C-alpha cells in the first residue's frame, strides 16, 4: 500500500530541509501526531548525528529509524521499527524536497505492507485513513514553515 502526498511550501528548499531533514528528531515541534520526539541512535549518515526518532503518540511509543539520509539531494527514508499500526508487517516513508524558484515541492511517500491480504473494503478504509494522516502531516509542516509557528492542531495543551 503506497500513499503519496505532494504540496508546495512557500520557503526555499534549505529552510524546509533544516526542519524536515536536519531536525528530523524534533517533529513534535510542528506535528500534532507527536506528543514528544527526540533523536537517538548512533550516527549512520553524513549530515546528521543520530539515526532514529523516538516518539510518543496517542497510541504509545513509536520509533522511526532512518535507512537513508541525503542532505545534498534533500531526501530521507525511514522505517517504523516500533509502534507501527497493528495491521502492518512493515511501514515507513520516503520524504524528499524539490527546489522551485523561491518555493519547495514536498513529496511524502508512505509505504505500508499489511501482515495479511486485505479485502477491498478494508484496503480502502486503511488507505483513506493513511492518506488523511500523511496529508495532515504535510500540511502541518507547511504551516510551521510558512507561518513560523505550529499548526493550531499541533499546539500542545
């Protein structure tokens, strides 16, 4: 199952990469999905001093481990190694940026491999939920970068 969300952020690619890539371990600053997030793990890639993001969500603790990190081409890939949805055998994403004059095109490609075959109704339901989640994540990142503050949904009480 593959969910792709793309949107334009009205900021230069270097500013978007600073938050999305270099600050990968601090997503709680801009995403309502994460109550907390902190970097961890040993450095495995040039340009970043850690290899995973340890987070707390409404569903509990999750870990997203980087499997690729390319600061030059503004892309990263991670696998959810703890706290993936129960139905997932494997889940992760590739995030990448494309410079466009004074704006940046954000590409979020989320991949989830289910543990078992899904009927059409269940697959549609899961895809709809995942699409909404990934879209919200992208929109909250855009808001944070363009407005200089967390999206209203991401403000913690």
